[in-house]
């Protein structure tokens, strides 16, 4: 028995086992302990197991785990198996490119709130937006939360860090005239139907690019959203399910959208016939000539060029989603309906994002209340009471 590393001590009807793990960062010797009820032979067997685990590294001293090593372990053992591949790549990029090079050599137990605070401050100085820093913080917090669960740290120091407040800038959207002007200019473009659907449904780019013909119900006039397309660093594509249950939804289509999609499918069917192929129900609606997915950045770049051609103010493709929601709310559509069309997890999220429309909505509501409730003129009340 290797008594220099561990020993057994009898205590009444049980055996106490203690195995030395070495010194931690403070110089204090750390131990792994266990209690065995049974014979001394059972205790010796348990001691042998603990000694083997200690020598193989299965049991480690929390203070001797470097941040860089923990990041590698967390990405491999947790993130890679628990999140979507495109999300994993984002986590990997943040932790390996921005965390490991800065605080990677610190021991995990040495990381203090001020280390993270300085890191975030440096990012702000370099011009990173509050949204980007908050996202990176969320990833770091998630990684440290796992370290806490694994018993590698005593607390999550990210809880004690102040993160930049998110200040929503003025949302840039089109009015109905700009929308019509853009679609008229884009009428002969290759992505006309895609842009039409984006503006008339508020769907995300990833959702639009993942649509199949089987997702469109021409009879009922609706489209089902059940997945999103994402391109990985190696150029391959993956399809992910929506983050929340509300993201999986059915969106009602206006008659003009149904008509546009019908004409688009007829055109694609004629093109396919010339090539000796057919459009199947599981075929992507928006794709390359060979049926492969479209690169998301290619579609966004084309959108940007079309806004210049149309002569309207420049907005991102994602702002087509905001434009759709804004125009619906201005028409008096209930926010709950807008929430369901956009796939937001809560109505509070919808109201928070589009709070800039509230002043106009309140004025309209105040004016309509007078129309709804007919108030008797005060002079008439006086005349009536004097009779």
C-alpha cells in the first residue's frame, strides 16, 4: 500500500480513506476522502481505486486547472455535444480567440471578477458593441457555470461582473412606399420571391433559406417554419430546429404571396424540365441551379445591391423582418399576432423590440377612443338638469 499517498483508518464499524492529491495554489495539501462500510479488504480495494484515479488524473486539484485547459475540456465534453454545430463554432471562436490568449494561463481558481471586468473594458475600448460583449459574457458565464457544477471552482465569478447596458438604437425600417419601390426595382432579380417573402412574412434569413415546397400549403395559404439553414466554417451546411417552441410556427400568407410563389414554382418546374429534372416536395424553394443551398452571405450582399438600385434608404436583409413587424403594428394588428408571426418566445420581447412604434399607436388609440365612446356635451347635461 502506497502510504505516502494515502492511508486507511478504522472508525468504529467503518473505514476512513484519505488520498493525497498534492498541493493546491496556496501550498496547502489537498485530499480525496471516502468512507467504506465493510471489511478492511473492501477499504483496501477502494483505496487502490482512488490511488489509480489520482495517478491517472481522473481526480485533480481544482486549483491546478488552467483556464486554457478547462476551455478545451469544456468545449469538447460539454459544448460540442450539447449545442448546435454553428453555435459551437461561435463558442469556440470566442473562447479560443479572445479568452485563452488573455487569461488562459491563469489557474481556474485564480480568476477573479476584476480579470473579466478588465477584459470587457478592453473590448469596449476597441470599439466592440454592447451586444457583442454581452454575448461573449454569456458564453464565459455558461462555461464557468459548468465549472461550478463540476466542482472545479467555488463560485461563478462572472456573476460579479458588470456588463455594458444594451442601448437600442433607432430601428431603421421602410415605410410602405419604400417597400413597394424596392420590390418594383427587384422584380426581375433572381431573389425577388425570396425578398418578397421576407418582407411579407417577417421570416429570418436562415428560415427562408431552409424552406422546402412541402412547407407551403397553397390551399390554406400558409407556410410552416420548422428549421433554419446555417453555413459552417468549412463551407458545409446544417439545418437547425428553432431555439424555442414558439420559433416552430405556421405563418398565414397574403394572397399576393401565394400568387408569387405559384408563379415561381411554375417557372422553376419549366426550367427543371429543360434540364431533365423535376421539382420535388422536399426540394429547397430558394437554392442554386443544382438544388444545393444558397450561401447566406451571398443573399445578403445581393439585397444590399438591390437597395442601392432601388434608391431607397439602405437597410439590412434582417431589417425586412423589422419592417414587416413595424408595418403590421402601425396598421393596428395585435402584438400577439405579430409575436406569433415572428416566432418570438414572448409577447414582452415583441413589445420591447418595437417600443419605438408605441407613441404613434397610443395617439391612434386615443383618437379611436373618442369615436368608440360618445360623450354627452356638458352643456346638454346642465340644460337637462334645469328642466
